[in-house]
C-alpha cells in the first residue's frame, strides 16, 4: 500500500487531503502541532477506511524542523 506524508494535517486543506487519500486506501503520516486534532483525525480515518496512520507532532516553522521530521520518519521504518 502507498503512504503519503501530509503536513498541516490537523485542519483545513491538510485534513481534506488526508480524507481524500484515505478514501483511496493510502496509509498516512500526519504532521501538525496539535496532538488532539491529529489523534482524532487519525482514529476517524483508520476506522472508516481501514488504513494505517501515524502522527508526528512537529512545528515546521522552527529551525531544523524539516530535518527533525525526516529523522523521525526514517527512525520509524524508513517509509
């Protein structure tokens, strides 16, 4: 199965992309600052579409955030 990385996934366009990709049976790595919103979205998408989701809390406006995100994904399983 394919996996997509979605930043800003807790609301707005990021959440909309997550829903569309989940409907296409794409596993998701959801990234944003809000743990509660990300967790709720991940659980909803898993239940409705039977996909795998992972959440990563990251503020991408911070210096070094992109590298930190890359490292977190590589550490999980390299997808």
